[in-house]
């Protein structure tokens, strides 16, 4: 009876050892498979990092290009603004220069945008006459000086008259005064 127990125990033990060997082989295969999967995961991680770096580089290049375009646009706008400021300053200086040429008794020097308006009423004419008298030559010379400061100026010359006489004769006199 002992021999039978030993034989059964031996069979059970061999079965357990065989199961243990199979479990170890399965474990080894699983470990090999795990190692292969880890390598594959690492390779995928490296590929993903490279793709991410490439995408980031593309975005950064695009951002740098956009920044360069915006910087160029800003510089152009700043340059234009500076040019406009210089132009406004020069126009103001010309206006101030022309304004300083005329006395309050000569008339008004006005500015409307970039235009300079000379409203001169310092001319003296004999009633009913349209010829400039020598006393007006100083004012005429200042007008000439103003035109030198404002070489692109356009002018409108009117010849006012006094209220003596009728409308028709005053209109004719006004045209003659403006022409002189």
C-alpha cells in the first residue's frame, strides 16, 4: 500500500513539476512578449516625439514668419507715421513762418487743414480806383515772400470795393482791382 501511495504521489509530483515547467515557459514567453511590447512602445514614443518636435518646429517657423511680417508692417506704419509727423511739422512751420510775415492790420492768416488762407484787408485804394498805390507794395512783397514759403500754393484773388456806387460799377471795379 505504501508503494501505491508513493506512486500516486510521484505521479502527482511529476504532474505538478510538469505544470510548473509549463507555467515557467508561459511566464518566459509572456516576459519576452512584454519586452517586445515595451520596445515597440518605446519606438512609438520616440516616433511621436519626433513628430511632435517637427510639428513644433513648423509652428515656430510659421510664428517667426508671422512675427517678421507683423514687425515689417509695424515698421512701415511707424515710418509712415513718422513721415506724416514730419510733414505736419513742416506744414506748421511754414504756416507759422507765413503768419509771422503779416501784421494784424494787414489781415488774417488762417489754416484750414494743410491749406493756408490769407485774408488780407490791409490794401488801400482810392475810392472808385483799382490801381495799387505805393503804400501797398510792402504788403505785396510779403505776399510774394509767403508764396516762396508755400511754392505749391494756389491763390484766389478778390478785389473788394467800398459801398459807394451801384452794384454793376462795383463789380467792374472789383474785377479791375483783382487784376491789378
